[in-house]
C-alpha cells in the first residue's frame, strides 16, 4: 500500500491506497478509531479496484484542529480531501459512524459522490442513547476478533479522550434516517449477521428509506465486517460497483499534479 499525505484546511491528512482500476472506493472509519480497521479490506479490494482508506482530521496519523470537528465539518473535510488527492468523484464506503459521515458528504456534496456502501450504519433510532449503545456494544464484542481491541485502544490514544467523546456524541445526535431519502446514488447496505449494534430490522429500514438501496448480510460477522471478513466484503463491493454503479459514470481518474505527497 502507498501512504499519501495531503493538506486539508492546513492539516496533514493521511491515507493509504491500494491502486487498481476505478471507480475509486474511499473508506471512512468509525467514531474514535482510524483507517487501521480498513487496511485488511483495501489490501483485498485493491487487487480489483482503486481502494483508499483515510484518517479523518484528528484521528489516526492525521493532524487536526485542537477542537474536534463536528459531523458536517468532517463531511466537508472528506470532500476537500478528494480534491487534494486528485479524485474528482468517488464511491464512499463508511463503517459504523463512517456511514454517517459518508451520508452527510453525499448530501452536502452530491456531485462528488457516485455511490455509497454503508457497512453497519449507525445509529438505530430504537437505541439512540449512550447506555443502550453501550449495552449493544458489549453484546457485540464476542463476535469481533480479539486483535480489534488492541487497534481500538491505539486509535483512542491517538485521538485523545476529548475527541473520542465528542465524536460519539455526534454519533448519537445525528438523525441519519432523515437524510437517507435524499440519497439518490446507488447504495449498498451491509450488515454482519451477528451485529448487535445494527439489528436486521434497522438495516432493512435503512435500505427501505434509500431510493436506490439494496441490502447484503455477511455470515459469521459482527459489526466490524471490513476487518473480520475482508474477502467477503470485497466481493460484495466489486459486484455492486460492476452492476449498480456502472450507469453513474463514476470517474476513476486522478490528477497526479494535485496528488498529496507520498510517505
């Protein structure tokens, strides 16, 4: 994988790329974590597609402002980052809170986003509260790989307590269900069969609210499908791009003269 650093509002934003053919797929991580959770997935997807995973400002290896960014600012940062690395358009793949960032970006910058993949979309309105989410997280934990806990702790350390707490607050505050009917691009909703944060009923409701949505369930997976089942998810995404996004004219070109500095 190639490490690429680009300036976004003066902050160094780091991404990893596994280059393949387009359209380009950009992975957006969840609350408090980083692109580490997607690297096994883009290694697989990059054998077939142009795959990226980016650390949002203030997370992972990326710099950011002292004050944590809200959801809208994070979505705008994604759009600015696309320009900085020379991607005119892309398919956004969000994981957990990354789905909320991806949806917000598609609403605010519809000309830049040609498709969405929402893996474990949060937050189910039936459990929009800290204690309910915590309980679901505890129930989901046995279905994740133990190595995820080590990565998460490293991510929380890198982001800092304040930024992590603020991002989780944004997760609960956002009403993604109100935005989904306005997403006109093809959208694939993905749920792990054992996911306790995103029950089947909510995944079906997300799909129903989307004008051009379809649902896929990955067997033997909890909430973190990209980390636990990267090959299965890569197959779903490749099929989705081939059959659902072909008519959108997704632009897979990059402008090398605008690309960030490789590191």
